[in-house]
């Protein structure tokens, strides 16, 4: 281009002025230097992608297993919680019979742990899934007593259990669906229930001696019931044996009009130390009530068998102290009261207004129900006077207090 001619000439002149550069090294030397400078290229590691993929797969598998395990545990916990809520609602609808407990495992169990627990319980039961036990299905009644208006959908089966020659009346809840399954009807009595369920009681699991069922047979009669003894029974081996036997019959069949004890021929049984046994009348035994702690640490409300009193007032006064080392008083320390009675009513008046909220719940319940049962042992009702409130819990202190339909409640688990 004309405008760039001078510039091109100038550039060419400048280039000519640069010194000439020559490489005077031999070709062999240059070649050797190139060989030293050039490093061999490393082979690519084709196995690395496979390793990374494998590690990623393993990591994913571990995370997936962990997530599934956590999900399984949460599901088990939710199922346990929903089952507990369902049981609680069912119990409430059945008359507030209340379960403790279920006693609530605190957290979900894995399937293997649950299976191991169920297997262990099945082995310990020894008598099958229908056995009576304190730990049947980990269910135990929340209340120690039940009243007639709470027996919706259930019946009570009472048995006089024994330990240390002490007889404890324990009432088992039998649900009506179970009765219909076993009898086909709800029209059953104490004899029916005893003959069907007494062999299934796991007395040792409850902390008592193995005593039931009675030797021989229990039969209903127009006058009450008959215990027909075999020839080789042990109920008259000693005075203590006879005492436990008679008290157990009275606790088990407390509503019977009379209990006849006969031999296989139908004659009055002849006990070595007392001769022919007179018919028993388990009704009004004129007893005070106390608490008793058995071998497994459970506390029970019990009548003071073999310690009858002349009057209800005397029995209620006696309940302020303990008669021996086996019983405990149901009256809290510092509580003072006076007792008066008529032909049909016993009245307990506290010296100071009785605030039942100031005591432990079970302590207050034992005092109230112990007094009610003591009065009932004389065939009388009980009134409490000078209480801090007219009502406490389910109790209305403006009227005679109801008598429990059963005490020392245990539930029969399917």
C-alpha cells in the first residue's frame, strides 16, 4: 500500500541490522539434550473411575441401610405409641379401668428385640398365653381397686392368694369377649370363673406361693358352694395350714352364702385338729384393713384375718397402728379421728380438716378404701366428716362412700 511503503522499508532495514544467530552445536549434542529434557509420559490409570464408582456405591449402600434402619425404628416407635393410645382409649371406654401401664417402653424396639422379648415371656409363662401373671403383656391396672360403675365390658375374678401365711384378695379383670369365648355367655359366677381360670394363675410371678387351684372340686349348690376334698389333701396338716385354707376360701368366695367342706362321700370333712368342719360364712368377718408388701415388693390392701373386732369403731381405731411386723397401717402419720356408729352407718370425723391432696395419691386411697372396707366387714356404710373438700377424686364425702367391687386389681391379658 502506498501509505505503508516507508514503513515497510524502515522495518526491513531494521531487521537487516539484527545480528545473525547461529547454533554451532553438533546435531548429536542437541539430540542428547532433547532426550534428557523429554520425560516419559505416565500411563493413565483406567481403574480409578471404577474404584470411585465402587466406593460411591458402597457409601450409598451404607447410607441407605442407615436410613432404612432409622425409618424402621421410628415406625416401630409410632406403632408402639399408637397401640398404647388405642389400649388407653379402649380402657377408658370400658369404664376407666386404666392400664398402667402399659408400662411404656420409652423407645421403639427393633423387630429382633421384640421377637426375643416375646420368646422370653412365652418361656417364662410356662402355662401358655392364657396364664394370669403380673407381667402379662406388660399390662397392669393403673388403679388398685374398681367399682361397679367401672365394670363396663369386664368382670372381676377374685382369688385369695397367700404368702407367709397371709391371705391377700387379688381381683383379676376378665374381659367380656374372653368370657363369651370360654363360656358362650356372660352369665357366670365365682365358681365358674374359679374352675376355669384358677389353674392359669402364675402365683409365683405375682410374688405368692403356689397354692391354687384347690385340691378336689368346687361345686355350686343351692346353699352356696361345696369344696369336695380328696382323701390325701394337706389342708389340715397344721394349725397354720387350716388357717390359710379357711381364709383363702373366705377371700375367694366372699359373696357366697355358705361354703361346705366335705369329703369324697359328701360328709363334713374331718380335720385332725378340729374334727368335722362346720360350714363357713364368709360374709361379715368384722375385720380391720392394712397393707401388706409381698416378696416382689408390691403393696396390697388386705383384711386382718384372724383378728376380728367387737365393733366397727374398734376396728377403725385399731387401724391407726400396725398389729405386727407383716402389716402396715393405712392411716398416714399425724392423722387423728374419732369414730361413731349406728346399726347401719359408721362415721369417721377427722380432728383436723383432712386434705387428701397433702398425702400421696395411693396413701390417701388406701386410707379411704381401708376405712370403707372395714365398715363393710361389719355390714355397714361409711361416712367421712371434716374433710377439706366435699369431693376428692371420684369420692363424694357428702354421702356414704361406695364399696369397691374388687381390690388389688390385676388384668388378665390375652
